[in-house]
C-alpha cells in the first residue's frame, strides 16, 4: 500500500475503535471519600467515580492495561486525595497507534472513547509521532517534555531456540545485519548447515499499527546506516539504506496489527511438531518471549497456566547493532482538560507505581522495572538474558521518524491478494442499527479498503454463493489478480454491483481459489486470500472441511497461500473459519456486528 494512502488506515482504526475499559470496578470501594459506589455505563464503558471523586482517566497499551487496572483498584482502595479532594484512577486500553492518531487530530470522545488525562503507550516513539502529526495538522501537541517510564521491555528478535543457537546464541553478537545477510543468501538456512529449515522467514508487524513493528523498522534504519543516534532524513533516503531495509522486508511472511498472530501460529505449529516451518524469527517485545515460553502467548494473566509450555522454546536475541526500548512512558497530557489536581494525582499514582511492591507485579509478568532492572523470570532458562541489550537506540526526531514510516511504505513487501466475498441470500439481511443490508455495508467497506493498495500491489476479486458462475459453479471471477493500478477501479465497480442470493458454497470456492492462487504464486510477494463469509457451508457437493484443511496446509510454508477469513455477522461459522486460518497460517477476524466491517477490513489489510 502506498504511503499516501496507507496513512488513512490508522485514522479509520482510531475513528471506529472504541476504548474498552479494563477495570472491573468493585462495589466495596465505598471508602473512597463517599458512601456512594463507582459505576460503569454499559453503553459507553465510562467509569463514574464514587461520590464527589474526580476521575483521572489513564489510557494504556494493551499488553500492560490489565495489570495496571488491577493496581489501580488497589490504589483507589487507599482513598487517594489531592488537597483533601478525592481522586479516582480509571484505566482504559487502546492500541498505541490508534491512540496516537486520535490525540494528534484532537480526541473525540464520541468516536475515540473516554478522553485520557494520562496516556501510557508502549513506546515513546508514538509520542514523537504525535508531535509530528500535530505539526502537520497545525495543531498544538498535547505531548509534554517530561515522559517518565512506567516499566520497560526491549524489542528483541525472538527465534526458535535451535535457530538462535545455530547463529551462536547466547554467546555470539547477532544483529540486524546478520538477519539481512541470511535473508539475502540464496541458500537460506543451508548456509548455516540446516537446509531442512528452508529460507529465512521473518514475522514483523505493521509499523503504522504496532509498537514492535514500528521499533523494528526504526532499528533497521539505524543498522543500515551504522549510527547509534541522530538518524537524519538524508540517511533514511540513501540508496544503500533503502537496499538494506528492503532486503530485510523481503524476508517477511506477512505483516499485521499484532504480534499475537505470529506467536499463536508458532505455538500451534510447535504443538504439531512443525515449530521451525512457519517463521524463523519474529520481532517482539522481550516480555512476549516469556509469555510464549510459559504457554501463554496472549500474555493474559487470566490464562496463565491453562496451557502447558511449548516443547520448542523461543530465545530472545538482543540485536548487537541496536534496538529500542518499549519504555512505556507515563504521559500526563498537556491539554486544557487536565487541570493541576489531575496532574498531581497522576504524579502521585506514578510515584506509587514506582514503589518496589508495584514494580514487582510488572517484573513478575516479564517486564523490567522503570530503570531497566530485570525481574526473577528473566533468565537464560526462560529464553532471555538478564543483562539485556548492549546497544539502546533513541527514536529519531519527529520529522525523521515520519520519513522512516513513509520510506517503509515504499519498501514493504508487496502483496498478491484475492478478495473472495460471500453474496449468498443471507447477505441481503437488514442491519437494523445501520439501516442497510449486510451486503451494502460490506460493499461500501470493501470499495474503500481497495484504495489502500499501492499501484504495484496485485489484487483481484471473486464473488460466491451457489450456481453463480457461467458453468453453474458457485464462484465467479469478477476481476483476476492484477496490478492495483489497473484493477482497483473495476473492482470497486464490480463490488458495488453484487446482488445477494443463493446458498453458501464456502469450501468449494475456497478450494478453487487456493488452487488458482498456488498456480500463480509469486514468492517475492505476500500471497493471500481475504475471505468474507456470513454463513456456514451449504453446498452438498463439497462438504469436506478436513480435506480442505489438508489442502490449505500444504507441504511447505515457502509455497503457501495464507487465508485471512472474516466471520461476518452472527450467522458465520467461526469454528470452520478459525480452522481455515490456522491451517493456512493466516489469521481469523471477527465482525459479529456488520457495522464494524470497515474497522475489521482495515485490520485485515494491515497484513499486506
């Protein structure tokens, strides 16, 4: 997707993604200055503090929000006050990229959720982007100069342990340049005496959406130039730099909005005895290595211990040529709605969070303290090195960071994608809340999403129901996969012309689509199918899900077509669609509310 067009995607996310509150406010907090109880508005998720308490809203990144919410419960129970006035800390979660976009354009509570008084993204890099975006929008930046750290976790390159050991872990110095050389080598892992592992494959999230993707992208530009600070726009634009970054991007299997996609797929393949076939490395935060090795790739404290540790551990490689910290800054906003009492309450809460007992809650979960000290779980036995990275990079200046994102848009791996859309009769159902049918909502969202592709991406469009094609096959090729420069306009016209009718020939259509995509596979691109379906398979000539899954899994990840299914509406078949995603090493997305389809499609397209 082009830089000009891609920049609109986070705006869609920010505009349509509501803030989900993480704290469950307990009724026995009546001691906080009033006999009244806190309450939560179920329609908006807004927490109202008890009695006359002033609410201080903290919007935090997802990987720490649950822990922070639990600590806020404990803090609130101590009846915190500022000059005799009761204060109440409410913690909400919103992705760092979405929150950054919302803050830069002026937070709108109707579409962005409760407005933050304190923002704690995963990395200060997002604050730098807010500064730059605010300047571009001719708005004052709400980012203060002081951005103290709450906790830290460095960006690492997580590799299956045997692969890391083949590169010399834990003793050898391994950096981005080593990975670029391995990606460039036509021998792949055979150059390290392991031809059975195939080519080097990298998992990396989209830097417009994800902190790990953003920090990995920044680090690759630093590594290309050899500098450790003060990266310049001229260095970003230098052809040798672009060649180096492009070589790393060429090894990417796909992108995405969250590292969880990679970690879950790795976990599933490891459980099936195929732990070295999906990706060779994935750029994640150090904390995620511990979560994965504990059998809890989501990092959710509530699911810790539910699944056993994997047979194949990950090892955290700390790039010798530099990495960035997810420093989890505590940013009390420089905004008119943050008065002195809220600012003082935020400072008091942070001071309390910095105390050893509270820091230990975070270090037990795999974070490092706000000064970078490791906790007890960070050990070599757990796949990490307590000493951590040897070279810490500082995010570049705002304008340079914006240039890095723009340059990545130009250098990212290109896509070869087929959209397959369900037009069965159920797609004609009215969505009462939106006043339009499911198909109409999907048509509008798809036509808009198509514009996000770069001219040299390759995109095509199919529709399916039953007996749709000229030979009464259930699928109809509306536009073959072709360069987006020529295909997007006709695809938009075709998608708007779709009419609902017939049944849902899900398996037969996907089987045929995958076979055609395999026949035209381009190893230099991300080969994928985006499948939107609102129902279960209703086609007796092909009702064999198991054989379809076997076909999708194939024999090699080097020649796979990944499927990204979207379960659209309450009538979709999430079990089958999830199995399809897992077999093809893609990801399942859910749009139970058809009105959310534009937001969901934006997340899907982050993979390309």
